[in-house]
C-alpha cells in the first residue's frame, strides 16, 4: 500500500478494501500507513465494510466510506478528516525527487543482496572484531577509573584546661590591668525588711506558791484570850532573813494556863524561803505581852518557784545574726531575679550598708517566752559580667594550644571553681576554669598523590607517618577488584572523624 502511494502522484487517493480478510486490523499498520501518507502529503481515504476497521481508521484521521461513490462525492468527509497545515510532508512538485531517492535505495539494497557471500561475512566479522575491541577497551577503562575509595582518619585529640583568677571591679580605674584578669562589675542597692523570733535561752526562777503550815498558841494566863485572824508571825529577828507568816483564822484560848489552840498559817512571800523546819517561828506582832506563847511544832512546806525564760545578750546576738542572714538571702533572690543572662551575683559581696529601722520586742534581762526582732536595712551586692571572664579564660585557652593542634569547635566549657571572695580592696575575686579539646591539624591533600594505587597497609603507613592520628585509617574501596586504592586522587575522598 505504501508502494502504491509512492507511485500515485495524486493529492487524494482512495483504497478500496476487500470484503473479506484482516487487512489493516492492526492499529500499528494504520499508524505506519498514516505516517507514510502524511510524508507524501497525500490524503488517504478507505472504502471498507468492516466496522472495526472503519472505527480504528476514523480515530486515526482517515476518511472512511461504505462505497466508492460516496468516496467520490462526499466532500464533507474529506474536509472533516485529517486536515493538515501547509508545509508538512512532501509537495506534489517534489514527488519526482522522492521517487528517485526511493529508486536509489532499492538499487543499493539489490546490490547488497547480490554481493558475494565472502564479502558480506568479512564485513560482519570485521564489525564483530571492532565491537569486541571497543568492549574490551571499555572494560579496561572501567576497571581503571571506576573504583572509588573513602579514607576515614581520626586526628589525635588532647584535653586542655586552664584556670585563671578573675578580679571584678566597679568602675575600674584607667591604668591598664597588667595581669589581664580584670572584668567589669556593678553594684546593686535595695531596701529589704525581715522579722524573726526565738525562744530566749536565759533562765530565772519565779516564785510560784507560798509556804503553809500550822502554828500553836499557848495561854500563859488564867483568862481566855481571843486570837483574831491575820496575826503576823515571824522568825527570830537575830537570825536574818526574817520570814513572816499570817494566820488564816481566828481562835479562842481557854481560860486555863497552858491551854493551846492550833491555827493555819501562810507565808507572806511566795517561794522556797517559807519552807521552815520546826521551831523557827517564835513571835507574833502586836500587844500580846506575856499572854500567849507561839509554838511551831511542825515544819512549814509548799513554798516553791518555777523557771522562766530570760532574754540574754547571746539571744539578741543570735537573733540579729539570723535576721541579717535572712535579709541577705532575701536581697540575693531579688537581685538574681533581675540579672541578665551573662551576669551572676557574688553572694560574698552582699553587705548591709545601713540599718534603717531595728525593733526589739524585749531588752536584755526581760522575762519572756519569745524574743522578736525586725530590721529594715539598705543592702548592696556586686554583680559580675560572666561573659568577660569567659573571654579572658578563652584567650588563655587558645594560648595553651600546642603547635600543630587547633581547638575543636563546640568542645569548650567554662565554669567557676568554687565560690567568690573579696580582696583587700573589696573587689570580688573568683577562679574561672576553661576546658576544651584540641585536635591535630590534618593536611591530607598532598598525601593523596602518595597513596594512589597503594594497598591499604602501605597507604596506612604513609598516612600515620605524615599525620598525628589517634587510630589507624579505615579504608573502604568500592568496588575492591584488586585490593588497592584507585589510580587517581580524584577518586579518593578523605573523611575526618571529628
């Protein structure tokens, strides 16, 4: 069908398909035929009764007809299907040149088919040899260039640590700090108040109950004697101290010489002094003359004391120390809450500049269960710039790095060693520690030329001799055909295990 189109010489061609057969049932055949017709700029129509062929052909742009008459008279179908823009395919005027080209191709094919067999096979063998040679060359080149390798090396590492004494000063003076350890500080003032109390530790005895007992009055006359309540009795005046009692009731002595009566008595003063042995109470105050005689046949008892707390100087000193400590702790919390991220407070620098108000609940010597103290004071503290101290220590840390090494990034750690202290000038002094890791410098670019094409053991010796390493290099060659490194430095990658 394509050959018929080559010789048609028309712009429209109709192919009448046989009623029976499977011609053009394959979509590939239809596509090849359509491409060939487009190349010759021929609009090809098909006359066929097969519905399947008509459907496939219409979908690919072929005008289809049931009869030849319809193909010749139906202009609409020709216009509707496969309208191609100008400039596509071959113009009718160019068909002679196309025919000549087709004839030349046919003649060349006939010459090739008619040539002697030896010539054909010699060309085939030569072609096979050339292909084999090219394949061998490609394999050799692949074996030479394709392998790649990574060499993982671990540079030597060493810990480094420095400790430096840092001095902080508020408004440092102009002269240079020769020791290079001075950092800025600032003083913060605030007013705080605190109240606390404690139980006094002093002891005193407080009289609690008077002594009690009984006294016997004897009648020295033959007349009755009325003894009223409240008569004051006392011990002998020549044996101080004189202890006095009083009677608790009235009584009447019978009118007989030697008659007696017993009355309850109680000491006028509370405490232990009223506890007397028998016979100590001897006289009664008042105008009794020689009418009665005072006798104490039994001891008096029941007089006692109880201990009570007393405020001492030590109590006041202890309570004042406690309140001052609480004030400093309160001030430290208030100051630290207002600090920047790069500052810290020297607790040792906290000091009470001025007592604004101090109130004691009891003086020294007072008897009280509780001693209370309230203090309002002005407190100052020194705040130090931590970053400046870190910079000073970092400078010393860098200076301590040995030749051939460099500080490993992100390995630094800075901290205060212990607490702070105050020097004679009142400046805050503390020890700052800087720690880090220094790693050996690795210059491996020039070594790649020396290890190319070497086996792993020899390459490892070269690298260990030239570099300061912690462990042997680790080699990985892909693919490892010959057990050695690639022949080109560009195929070797150095990986630092940091």
